[in-house]
């Protein structure tokens, strides 16, 4: 999918600082703060591929304002630790987003009351070389293809690879054991979050204490409901 890169000019940044931001938090260091996200299918959450933070902070999904730049409405947010985080899932407020929306994942610091999002306020956006660390992305229409999973017998190892999975909504691919009746059992040998749409060569780490060569296992597609990003089965 096409990736949209947005650079805010120094003059525009100054204007935004006066009208909305109230000051950014700038860094000059070896581990430069950054955020990478791409257009993705509309769903209950948004995935930031990678974020690098110089200190504990927030990744906040802003709406698009009337001027076409990021707006003041928060569509979702999640705390992030200092360092590099991959495949960060951010739950979205389903009452405020729809397919086709352009949204802005943005990196903020966590200052003031730690663990409480305060912006406008001390939790300012992170600015690097005069640019806010953010991306504009588009929430594309969800796929209508029939959910499916394709996986073959494979050599025993630390992980299992699903050749292809098609999901109608964000969910999980869960590797179950074989129960005493020969069907899938209740023991989870490994699991991995999967986004709505098509994913190829999905690698799922297996619990080495519970599997061995010769075992028959059951990769299975589940939805992600209830607490988003938490596997709850039996449950939602």
C-alpha cells in the first residue's frame, strides 16, 4: 500500500505551536525518535510498524482537522516505553473512525502526571529536526474475502509458519494441541496477533516445553474481541 510521508515545515510548526501544540519536545541524540506506519485496513485497532522513543511516552492517533493537518480529537492512544517497539497495536474509538479516514499516529512524551495523557499540556509531541514525529495514513476498507488459513506439515522447530491467513477483522492465529478425542484441544502452544486482510508466512513461536517432533497441532483463526490485544478464549 502507498505510504504517505508528511513533513511539517518549520514555519508551520511554529504556527501550530502557538495555536495548538504549546511547544514540542526536541531531541539531539544517537537513537533518533521515529515512527513508521502504513495505510491499513479499517479495524478495531491501528498498528504502528515501529516506534523509537527516547523516553517513556505515548503513541497517539489524531484525527484530520478541517485544514487537512492533524486535529485535536484523539482516536486512540497507548503508552510506549523508551527504546524500540515493533508492531504496536493501538485500539481505536469505533464511534469516531471509519474506512477511508486519514489519521495521524504521533509520538508524544509522558510528562506531568506519569501514565496520564495530558495534551494540550506537558505531554508534548516529539520534534526531530523541526518535524513532529508522526505519519499520516489512510484506513482502507476492510477485506470482504472469506476468512481462511493455509498451513502444511513442517519440520519441528521453535516456531510454526502459516503460509497464508485471510482475516475479516483483527484477530489471532492460535496453535492448539490435540485433545484426547483426536480433535483440537484446549492447550495453547503458541499464538500471534494478525491484522484484518491477508498475511503471508506468519511465524508463530511455539512453547518448547509442550511440543515435540511427531505432534499433531491445530493452527486456528480466532477474532480479537473483548480486551483488544489480549487473548481471551474461552471467552470473546
